[in-house]
C-alpha cells in the first residue's frame, strides 16, 4: 500500500515537472525572436475595407528579405499572425508574406 502511494506521488510529481518544462520551453521560444525596427521596413500607405493602413510590401511587389522584415515575420508567426506593439496593430496577410499595420486608436 505504501509503495502504491509513493508511486502515485512520484507520477504526480513527474507530471508537474513535465508541465513546468513545457511552459519554460514556450517562454524561451517566445523570447528567441530577434529585434526588428519598424522604421527600417518601407511600409506603404494603402486603403482596405476597414480604412487606411500601411503594408509591406506594396501591392504587386515582392518583399526584400531584410533582417528586420524576417524578424517581424517570425514575431508575427509566434503571436498567431497578429499583435499590438508601441501603439501599432500588426498582422500577417493570408499569403504569409505581406505585413499590415495600423495605428491603434486612443479610444480602444
């Protein structure tokens, strides 16, 4: 009986350790994204169904694979293709290569 209780306690402990390791790996992956500077990416103005926004690359153009662009793409992919940073909402288009951004309104 004591062996069963000890085994059950050990299994519970190992499950907790496993969960902790999985959470730590997720945090490390999140922090692995390199820095990017939005001012180094030549966004162009565009108008969509919800109003004005900026995009890179411009419609009909191909993106240059600069470090800042690649790092922003990686950051977006790690955040389910959208996030808000420094007052800007960024998203990834369905083509997984075009990045859109729009300044967040102050009322939100």
